[in-house]
C-alpha cells in the first residue's frame, strides 16, 4: 500500500494575488468616492434646509418691522385725524376708519411675523415676543379709546408710550434680522464651497472613472482574447493527443495479440513443457502481456471517453461466467484469485464489465495484500461485485480522490507500473452502464464495490454452478477472452 504523506499546501499564484490586490484597491477607491459623494449630497441638503430656515426667519423679521411701522403710523394718523375733527369741526370719519382698519391688519401681520420667526429658527428671543405683545397692546389701547370717542385719552396714550414701545420692539427685531442675515450669508458661503468641491469631484471623478472603466474593459477584452487563444490551443493539443493515443493503441494491439497467442502456443508445446524454466518464462510473457494490454485498453477507453465516442452494447450477462473469463488468464499467469459470485443475470456491456473487473483485480494485485477475492451477490434489487484484498487499505487523505485520473500520493503514483487511469475508468464505465462504484474498508478487507443493474429476465439455464472450478476453462477459452478484451 502507498505510504501516508502530509498534503502539500496549495501555492497561490502571484498574478492572482496582484489581481485581487488591484480589485481590492479599486473597490476601496470606489467605496470612498461613493461615501464622499453621499456626504456632499447630505451636506448640500442639510445646508439648503439651513439656508431656507434662516431666509424664512429673515423674511419674517422684515415683515415684523414693516407691520410694526404701519401699526404705529396708522394708529398715530387716526389719533391726529380725530384731534383735527374735534378742534376744527370737519368730517374726517372715513379717514379715521381707514386708519383704524389698516392698524388692525398691521397688528395681525406683526403677530404672524413673530410666530413665523419662531417656527423658522426653532426658537426666538423671548424679549421680542414680550416687546411685540406690549407694543400691540398699546396700539390696541389707542384704537379702543378712539372707538369710544376719548380723543384726549388716545392722544395721551399715543404720546406717552406708543413711540417708546415701537422703538423697543423695532430695536430687538432689527438685531434678530441682522443675525439671520449673517447666518444666511455664512450658509451661502458654505454652500458655495461645498458646491465647488462637488464640481471638482465630479470633474475629477467622472473622467477618472471613465479611464479606469476603459482600462478594465480593455484588460478584460485582452484576457478574453488570450483565453480564447489558449482554449483553441488546448483543443488542438487535446485533439492531437486523442488521435495519437487512439492510433498508438490500435497499433499496439496487433503485436500484443500475436505475442499473447504465441505465448499460449509455447506454453502448450510438449517439448517446452518438459523444460524446467520454459513454462515459467511463458507464464511471465503472458502476465506482462496482460498488463500491457490492460494499459493500452485504458488509454484507448480514456481517449474515447474524452471524445464522447464510447458506446455500450447492453445484453443480459451471466456475472459468474464473466468473472471466470477475466480471472482465468490471470490465474494461468500465477495470480491467486478466489471467485465466490452468486449466479445472476445483469444488464450490462460484456466487454466493459470485464474491463471494470480486470482493472480492479489488477489494482488489488499490485496495491493490496496477497489474498484477492471476488464476491458477488444480489443486494436490494442490484448486483454487487466486490473485489477485495487483505492489504492495509488506502490512506484516508486519498479517499476523496480515489477515482480521479493520475492519482498520486506525494511525488509517487498511487499504483506503480500503471498509467494512473484504472480507477477513473472503472467509475466512468460503471456509471455509463447505469451503476455505481465506491471504496470500503471493513473487517480487515479493502473492498471496491461495483453495483450494476439486474437483467429483466431470469434464464437460469445460462448459469453455471457456483462451485465449478474456474481453472477448468480450456486454454482456447482463455485466448478467446483475451481477444474479446482487446478486440474493441
């Protein structure tokens, strides 16, 4: 059995590392650019809301000044007209009524402007609210006195406190208006700087992104062209390889058949049988020819599998007969193989089934223990063929790769003296015939289990007795078995 060796760490391609580094850098750059753009958009949106709020507060401050000025002037005008009407006895009722009406409208506008300032900024100086309320109450008091005809009282109220309260509220509102104007100017300046940054980033990032995108597309197109060239080259190489393997395999069959037949004729020659060494040498020739024939057959089968040109001829087959046909030539070359197969008919390709069993037996002889046996039985509607040996088993690290081509353990092939295709061909042929294959280790035995479908008919007359000795097969049958193996 192959020795256990630790797995070697996989090598990471330097080119792949650089490619991942460039991709990571590009992704990071794009991410930073997106974050910056979103930050600028958020800043512009936030700044726009701030400018709108301060502008609204500024507008309401101007409205408050305008409304307070109108309220003062119209209330004073109404008082003056009332004094003239009293002292000179002429009719000024329409003018007085119009002034009173304008004053009341101005007071409403003043209250609305003060409320608007508070809503725009979220808070307004309480002194403005208090002073505007006092001014409005003073104006309203003058109007109330005029409406009841107390001209003297209205004159006293207007002269004594109206102007004072007006100046108080106007002074506070003007301070607030100047503050809001400063805030609007500062916000506009900030928005201007953010706009400049946004324009710069747009002017810089868009061409940069276009250049990077163009370079990446160009590289991808170049890689695509390189891959297409490599793929075409690989196709040509594979085609040439397949043609070479097929031609070489066919060319090797003719001398192998001649060598095999001549070796059997020599083995049966009475003159050579009398020699002590000649039969042994003839057996060695037959054994080595069997191994070489199996390797050639594996190469040809692999080439046909790769080309999709492998076809199956399904028929009802007696498993016991086929096992004996495979085992007998190996026994004649000195191999010790026990056959214990339950008689049954399976639906399979005769030559491909023999190839599967032959590969597994060869693998067990070269790789397993000294005792090799074939056990066959019907299990759950399938027929299972177990090729077993009493060797040490296969290292656990190779279990997942057992049926791969050219399987190696460390620097050594799993099976010495093999091209490394046997187990992979076993799996391909078994699955092609509708079955399955797997590896087991139990009870001190290493087992390769092949499961194939049973035939739909049950012709017991085709069976041989399980205990019939395989060695009883005539040499002509062995030669026919060999020719059938290499004939396809």
